[in-house]
């Protein structure tokens, strides 16, 4: 992945504390036709934002994420989603994750869950071949766009390398937003 700063970090040696609200898991190697098509044009095929609820639920042991599913963005737990995953998992940690930015990110991500904004499968297929336009508002979108919108709603600003009014593919996330990218090794949660 040219131009990306990838740090290989075993999950049990520090990965868990890096999984903070506002970060995202980026996946590659899912091994299905659609994922392979996305990865032909992009470094990753899927993006799942992380939202921690330690201060709300009193759980400090299990990072949560928000998956873009057919019925809309849906909360879940990182370990339940990816401990059996056979592809590569990377953690993207954007620059500027202050407590206030993380609070706004959590609110934006959960508002999308509560609105049950549907998944845009047609847009995803089109975006696998050519970048599509951002729809904005409450229009159906796909995984990397939901994360991109959450980052914008939290007050973070894209790097100059982004394309205006274009829906990002998962591989665009670490290029369009400043931050660090860590390769996670299994098991992600023990």
C-alpha cells in the first residue's frame, strides 16, 4: 500500500487500547467476488467504525463497532465480528481524536443507527468500478461513506488529497484522512 504508514501490532500487545471511538477497522482478503472487485481498485474492501461505550455502559473490555448492514448501520462487538476472520484486518487511527471529537463522532454514528438508513448495495457495486458521487443527508450509503460522514460530523477535516463530492472507497479512508494504520494480528480479542 504505497504512501501508507503500516505498523504491525499484535492485538494483545497494545491493539485494544488503540481501538478508540473514531477509529475504524479496514479489511482486505474477504475472498468473495464483490470484495475482490473493490480491492482491485482499492487497498481494502470493508470499513467498520469503532465506538467505545466504556463511559456509558461501564464496560472497558470490549470495543464496539458499527457495521453497515442491509437494514442500516448496526452496533456490534469487534471480537464477535472478526475473531474468525481469515483476511487481513487493519486499524485506522485518525489524527485529532480529542474527547470532544470522539463525543461528536459517537453521536453522529449512533444517529445513523437510530435512523436505520438503508445500505446502498447498487452504489457499492458502482463504486467498486468507478467512484460515485456523495449523496449526503440521510440517503442510503455504504460502509466507507458512513465512516467518512461520521468523521466530518465530528469536526475533523479531510486532507487535501481527497476528491470533492466523491464517495470514498474503504482504501481512500487512510489516504483522505490523516492518521496511522496498524495491521492487527489474531486473536483481536482474547
